[in-house]
């Protein structure tokens, strides 16, 4: 099942590109407006994107098991989503 490894690399690359774009747009919006919730939103998406990158590197380059790569990614996605949720809460205040 060599195609699964290739598919993982392709999907992780798409996640990296999209996540980086969202992070950049949120950062630009924060710089333009100074709204703290936009800064937190960018940080949250940045952590999620970093998780995808780190998990991919760990599995493909450092020979970490697929299960450990999934765990690394999942922990960073959970942290990123928590920060995004907090950024939405900041907007309400």
C-alpha cells in the first residue's frame, strides 16, 4: 500500500498550505485592526498547521511510528482548537 504513504504526504502538504494561508490572513487582520481575538485565532491555526507538519516530519523523516505521529498531530490540533475557541470567546467580551 505504497499509495497510502504518498496520499498522506499530499494531504499533509495541502494542510500545510491552507493552514499557513489562514494563519497569515489572521495575522494580517490582527496587524490591521489590533483586535486580540484575531491574534489568538492566528496562533490557534498556526499550532494546528504546525501539528500537521511536525507529525508528517516525525513519521516520514524521523521514522516515528504512524500511531505516534497521529498522537502528536491530535494533541496539537486539540491545543489549536482550544485556542481558536478562546479567540471566539474573546470576541464576545
